[in-house]
């Protein structure tokens, strides 16, 4: 049986763009925003401890971000992540839907192709939860991250619990992984 997927957004979970301060949060480092990407109205702060902490979660990680392939060039190396698969949003990139479901949601369900998954993002709503529940043939869960603080220890612990609920990588026993996550500095 293959491992569940972890769909990972960049801006919000990994880059706390909405932080109300001039200097990076503890554990984060300011990075230049690449000029080749679409205009981004915020700064780029990344926490190098997030990569190892994410890899310990035991998922197959997949970028689910407007950065798409650029996440492998500009985000992954800073975090120590290998080159990852990514959801290609194509023409749906930033296209609002009339039903209020996030523009990423249908593409993520399709990309999962029947595999269990977790989706970490700062923009999901109840409408996305309902869409995923209705359209994903496998167990799936969404985890909202506050874009003012990014991923924190509490989020990693929640991911562990959600994975156990999916019958995921920890087989329902997250105690060992929780101790490891607690020992990792994951951003304040």
C-alpha cells in the first residue's frame, strides 16, 4: 500500500506572509522573492527546520501551490526537501469558482487519483472540506494553517493525528513521531 499524499501550500504554511512584524519570526530566514515568478505582494520567510520535520511525517509530499514547479527551485532547496511532484493548476490558476470552492480543490482531488491525502493550506474553507468529502474516493483531510505564524509544532502534531485517522504512515501510533516533532524546531 502506498503512503498517503501530503499536499503542501507554500505561502501561508511555509511562508508566513501575513505576519505583522518587520523581522522574521524565530527560526525563519528572509529570502529574496525570485523575480521570475508572478508578482507576490509579500516577503518570503522560510524556516529550514520545516523540511526535515515534514520528511519525518512519512507522507509522499506534493507541492499544492501557485509556485508549482518553481517551488522545487526556490523553496525546496532552502528547506532541504528533494525535488517533489507538484499539482499543475494550468488554466485554473487563481480562477475563482462560482460555487466558492477554492480554485485548487478540484485539481488536488484529481491529482490524488484515489490515494488518501492531507492538504495543508491557509485558504481552505468548509466548502473545500465538503467538496473533498464528496469527490475524493479515498480518505482525505484538510488542515488550515494561520498565515500570520506558518507551520508550528501544533500543526505537526495535528498532521500526525490526521495521518493516523487516514490509516496513514504512522499506523495509528504517533507517539514516537510526536517526540521527534517536539524535538525539532519548527518555527516558534
